[in-house]
């Protein structure tokens, strides 16, 4: 049974009634998108029942949404799930909250507790953009990268965020006809798609990403993804330092601190929406 969802325009918070000249196909497509707000997966039979239309009509609507990237069909279950465009719209909405404002206390606390440079980063296609940072007070430290972008496959932040995406989406991002391929920043950078997918599998199992001289010689980083509303990856928190200080014991302590602060930041974002 499909959960009941109010139609656009019928919600008391919408502030207006239905349009004077509604277009049925547009109305049905938008209602389907709203349905994904409350259900992680939608089958054609459920879509047909929810809209009160024929199975063939529901199929055409889903096919058009899939064509534009709003939804995608799972190969095994044949159910539809939110696609990359819908996810990107959600991430854009999260960024409108000015995630930097919410994340700043976490950056400052991590830098004070760990003594290393801390970054906040978001995924932009096949790259990560560094939104904010707090530098280590030590003489030998990693400089803040605020405002810059780097190849996602070469950074801990990028790998943490890519690991939140389905493998097929990562493949399309880097390996498709229009994909940029994998950039190498150092001799340790991951440059083969199968190697990247395997690495992302390890990141998912571990719950964090580690980068040892993959983006810059002499620099190591640890990062975790921060989940926004509906568990979408909103950003990544990363701690970077000289490889000489990033021992196994230190990395373990950084991982624990990052997970704790990422959970705190996710709760802040949830309350802000």
C-alpha cells in the first residue's frame, strides 16, 4: 500500500489553491516526485494506484523522469528510486542553508582537539570544492584549501562522498562517454575506475575514507560524509596533516572524532530543514 501524500497545492503550507489551468501530465509527474519524499522505492503498480492511472501511463511518466535523471530503475527489483538529478536538487537545497554556518563549530572543535587542519567540502560532479577550513596552529601544517577544487578520486573528502553514491552513478560520472575520466595528482592517485570502485567499497565498510599522498606529496587525510535530510550526502568533514604525524593510532583517533562531529552536524542540518 502506498503511503498517502498530499497533492502539490493542497497542502495548508502552500499558500495558494490549484492553478486555474492544470496540465494533467505535469501534475502527475510532480506528484510522483513528491512520492519519493516518503518512499525510498516505488514500483509501477504502486505509482499507477497512487495516481489513479493505467499501468502504461505510469510507465510513460516514470520513463520520462528517468530520461531526465530524476529517478532510476533498479536492475534487480525493477523498482524506481531517486535519481542523481533529484539528489542534486536536494543537495542544492541543503547548501542554501549555508552549511558553512552550521559546520563552523565542528571545524573549530576538531582543529582544537586534533591539532590538524580541518576542511568542509562538497561534491561537484567529479570534483570536491572546499567550502571552509580551520588551519592547524602548528608550524608544519596543511594549508587551508578554501575555495579550491580537486579531483574527487584523489581526496579523502571526495572518496567519502563518492562512496555514498551507487556504483552505477560513479561509473557514469567518470567512465561514461561524457565523463572526465580519472585525474591523477600524484603517483599514488587512483587512475583506474575498477580500482576506484573497489576503494569506495572499502570506504563504505570502514565508514570513512583515507588518503595518503594521493592529492599532494607528504599529506595524508581522513574524511567522513555528513548526511543531510533523507540521509543524502550533504558534505564531508576532513582532517589533514603531514604523513609523518598521521600514524595508524592517530588516524584511528581522528576517525572517531570525525564520526562524532559528523553525527552532530547531521542533526543540526536536520533541525534546520
